[in-house]
C-alpha cells in the first residue's frame, strides 16, 4: 500500500490537511495524537517522563504538564533530546503496529518531526505542508498563545524550510484560505489514487 509521510513546521496546517484527506476516506495515523495517548495517566511513558524530568513534569492531577514541559525542552536542546529519546521509539513502534491494520488504497502518516527524528518510517513519499515563516508566527501566537521568543525557539529546533522543501516529493502551500487548501488536497488525492498499486 502507498504510504505518504505528511510533515511541516510549526503551525503550518498539518492537522487541517490531514482532516481534508480523511474526509476523502484516506486512513490517517497522526504521531502527535499517538504521543498524547502514550502519556495518559497510568501508562509507562508518563512514568518515564516523571522519572527523567522530575515531579514538576506532572500537574497536581497527575497528568502531563505540557506547558511546563514545552518550556523546558524548547529552551534547552539537551532536555529536548532526552524527551525525544524516550518518546520517539515508542511512537514509531505504535505507528508500525497500526499500519498493519489499515485498509484503503493509500494511507498517510502525519509526522511533524519526520526530518528531525532518528526513527526510520516506512513511507514512499514525503508530503510537505509549506507556509512562510511570518505566517507561522501569526498562527502559532493566535492558536496556542505562544510568545515570539518561544515560537523562535521551536522553529530553531525544527528543520529549516529550505531543508523540508528539498526533502519533499509533494508540496501543499498553505498561505491562503480553506477552499484553496481543499483544492490542493483534492488534486493530490487524485494523484495518489492513480499512483497507488491496485489489488485483484
């Protein structure tokens, strides 16, 4: 089955693009959602994070304190590497397990850190959601309330726009409205259907 790796920088619109593909019946695996599932209370990954970063990594209710952790890992590259070393292998294992169960003509794995992580995912093509950097600042501030300094730190930890463009097989430019985005998804959907192997 044809497998597409969907990636893009901060606030580029990866989730929106994935939703538009899903509306066309394409199976989606989202590594961000998997990462959230893995750190639910009572699961081993959350305990690993507590053991590594200390009790401040959890809220009073025993859940992951995402705001605190984000501040730690995006202001200290060593801390970010520690977190990634914990989570990325677990996420990769879960993705491979889910791929075995997916139906459809082709499928998409949403991997925001596709170019940055050490894990090798079984993908045939890289689809990049590209957006100019000023729009990333605007959208990240509006969506998540992030400060310009934290946005800059996050962008600094990610592959550059030039590197992502060089690695991409296909590019969706998300600098207009939703209807424009949907039109680009529709075109690529037809392209992938034509490319996907058929079975008897």
